[in-house]
C-alpha cells in the first residue's frame, strides 16, 4: 500500500491546479492548496470540493511574497504536518509585445511565476532532505520551451523554472528528493477556453498534432506519477505534455 503523503499545490482553486488537487486527493494524499489573499470564492470552492467527496485544506498565501510563503508553510506544518510533495502551479499571464512591455507587467509575471518557486521551495526543501523523501514539481509551459509572440515575460519565467529545476535536482538527488518540471501545451482550462473559438479552431488547434486541446486531468495524471514512489528515478527532467505541438 502506498504511503500517504502531504501534498501542497499552489494556486489550486481552478484550471490545472484544481485537477491536480483532485487527482492527488483521490490517491489518498492529504492535499493542501494556496489561494490569493483577495480570493473571495475560496470558501465556496472548498464546499464544492467537499460535496464531490474531496477534503482539501486551503490557506491564503501571496506566493510573490517571502514572508507570506514562510507564514503559510509554517501553518501547514503546525496544523497538518510536514510537506512531502510541492507542486508550484501558481501563475499568471500579462501578454503584450516587448515594445509595449512595461516594468509593472514584467515584474508581475516574474514574481508570480518564478520568484514563487524560490519562495515556496525554500520553505520545504530542507525538511524533505532531512526526511530523505520529497517530490518537487514545477509547472512550466510549452512557451517556456519554444517562446511565444507577446510573452517575453511569461516565456522567460517559465524557462527559468526549468533552469531552477535542473540545478536544484543535482543538489538533492542523493537525499531522496526529486525535482522535475512539466511543460503543458494548450489545455482546456477556463483561461484557454476564453480564447475566441475562431482563434482556437484556426490558429491553435491546427498546431497540435493530436488535433485537440489537452485535458486538465491528463496533466494531473502526470503530476501524480511524478509525486509517486515509482517516480524516484526521474529527476531534473522537463516533461512535455503538449499533444506533439513542440518536440525536443
């Protein structure tokens, strides 16, 4: 029987994060998610999850802020237990051409998508090393691999996540801790489905060899594998899950 673990997923109340939380909870892990302090729908989301049979714990946390991350993880450890699995999923986009890019929109994406990895991993990594077991999974993007028009900030942050992954994985590999990146392509989340249908049908889906958007549950399945005992030999990897849109 698999060991029950405590998994912390940042930005888990929607899209990929929700699917990841549900998948990890269904595998009998104790699941904790973070949500932005200004999120007024957190209680309703938790109630919905409970009505669907999933008990998920949630804590307000500004992942861009070191002190907020430190306080959040300290509460998780005190009230639930030490974190065994960390999924850095929180992220935003602020798309515009570089000509129009300003410092505010650059900083917002770098802080949320990249600085958050340092802020969260730093809180849990030493404990994983001490216990000789841990799984860190960073959610990047196909656009961190190939770039995207109007996404210098986003592509830089997502590419930086994998550089972080590779370096850290070398430091903790002998300590029973794996560090990996996944790079989803276009997934049928609310954010992607907000793209006009004619754009999806004419410009995006034709680029995907399998001929469709990915499903959040497919990405969650990959995360669940990387969080498992069986994935102990996978570390420092960047695993593409993009329907063949970009191959390396």
